[in-house]
C-alpha cells in the first residue's frame, strides 16, 4: 500500500484510536483486494454501529452498547475505543422496523427500545438518519465521478449506472471505517478500466413500464451474473423509478453492480462508448421467448390465487409511485382477508403526508411504513401464506426467506389483489 503522509498519520494514531483502527481495517481490506492506494470519499452509506440486542449481548463484557459494537464488530478492533463524531457526510441505510408501527410488524417493546437507542447514537455521532435503501431519494445524490462508499446492492448499481458515481458494493465494516477515515481502496468501480461493458444485450421487445423494466433487469442479472452488461434496443420511458426497479432486479438475480444502456445512462452515449474498446463477451437477446420465461420464473413460487398480503416498496417507493398508488386506491377498500403494506423512506413519507397520499392509503385500510421492508425485517402480517409484489427483487427474496408463495405483476394487479384478495395477474 502506498500511503500519503495524512494516511500514515491516521494509521499511527494522530487522529485518535478509532481512526487508527479504521485505517488498520482499511489497509488489510485493500491488501486483500490487491489495491495499491486509497481514494478519498466523503459520501458513505452504511449501517454503523446498529445491531439487534443479541449482538450487544455477545459483547456484554465490553459494555454491550453501541460503542462496543462499533469497535469490535464494525472496526474489527482488538479493544473497545471511543468513536468520535463523524465529520463528513455519512448516512444510515434501512433499519429493522418502522419507528411508529413496529408493533403492527410484530416487533417487541424490547426490540423497539434497542432500535430507538441505536438511532439516538447514530444521530449523536453526526450520521444522517435516512433509514432507506434508496438514499438518492432522500437527499444523498452524488455527482458524476464522485467516489462513494455505499452498501445496499440496489443503491450501488443505481449510483454507478444512473448517476455515474463510483462505488463498489461495500460492507458494514468498510463503510463504518470509511466514515472515520474518509478512504476506501482504489479498486474496482473506482477505476476507469473496470467500468467498461463486458456483454451485449439486444432488447427486441418493448420495455417501457416499471413492470417491463423489472423483468428485463431480472433477465439481465441472470444472463451476465456479476459482470457489466451493455443494453441496446427497444428501451423507452427511462425514468428514475424504472432504473430503480431494473437495477434492483439485476442485482438480485445476478449481482450486477453497474450497467450501461446505450443513449440512456451517462457513460454510454453509444454501444461503442460503453465498451470503450474492451473485448466484447457474450451476445444475449431479450425477445418474446425470454420475456415469457422471466415471467414464468418469477411466478413459479405462486400456486394459490388467494392473496393475503401485498407488499409494495422494494426498493423504497418514490413520491410519484405513492401518488399513483393513492390514485389507484382512492375510493377502494382493502379486502378483509388481505393486507397492503407499502414501504418508503421517512423523507418521502413526510411528502406523502403533506400531499394527502397517506390519508388516502390509510382510508383504504393500507399502511405506509418506513425504514425497512418485509425482507429486511422478516415482518409480514400474521398468517401470511400468499403474497404479491410489483418488485422482481422482493419476489426473488421474500418467498424464500419466509417460506410463502409469491406472485409478481404490475402495480395495478397488486392493488387489485389487495382489494379482492385474489390474484388475477397475467402476461399480455
């Protein structure tokens, strides 16, 4: 590792023991990756210090508190050190429960008290409490070329692909250390050569709606796995929420951390520019047969058409999505045998309340929740057996996590299912 004078000083303890522990972890991390130096970052998104009570109990001899978890678990330290206030821009991603509707999610008073204590510690350390998997919808929007250190697969792929920021898919330890040292290894997506396209996908069928973008994303991840695809063809109506669903699906089915869309994403004015002279790998086609196969695969975990739970908001819903759902729900009522939970960030929910959307959602008998989702919290309404989603990512994860059946369809199909307790989705 080539360290600057400032980095050597941090390693040697000039900025305090916590920063020294952070640098020690980051140096070991960089050496494992084969990185030769660091890049500076002042945009970090992670889950610093937060933990369920059982993790704190594990560190009972060290105090069993936020300080112990941050030192021992996050920084992999051989001793507990005081964690200073973060001086740069750092934010906390999604948590484990809604701060107000935690009882409805099946959480205990003890779990909520621990959640609230962690949140106070997060804020006291100068970390922004965004509590969302979509930080770019809640005030954290990097600029093109900015080096970041982000967790959360769907946020990472959005940052790299749509914004043109630069981040690898970091973990809890590296992001917590980066909050103190403002450094991450100069490796992977921080480097120009690593960001070039590797495989080409020709899109032959129209891809215009959230539903279609999600299925294309699921196909893309399955096809290219964890490499960088270049997509070209019949893709239209590009918008933030379309990219949100595409990237989340591609990151779920295959681990995609960056993609290019010719003429759409910022580093791909053309197919040629996206590849940047790099050798081209495989050539895939997304046509009628592939579209049908993706739909069948996503709906392969559904058998019963009796839907008792509909979950929307994976990744967290944007304000325009909440406006659309409110319009769909206006004048309707959630069926007595079903539940509709919609997940978003606190920032977006505040706007939804001010805009009247939350009132419409509540009047219909649905719930607008924040901070988490059913996959992260493993919280579903009691007795859930069959769920429906408009997110390919949530369809991929929740049935497997919770041992339930699942259906994937359009937002309108999901709303209809919540109001009728019946699944009637189909591929047109």
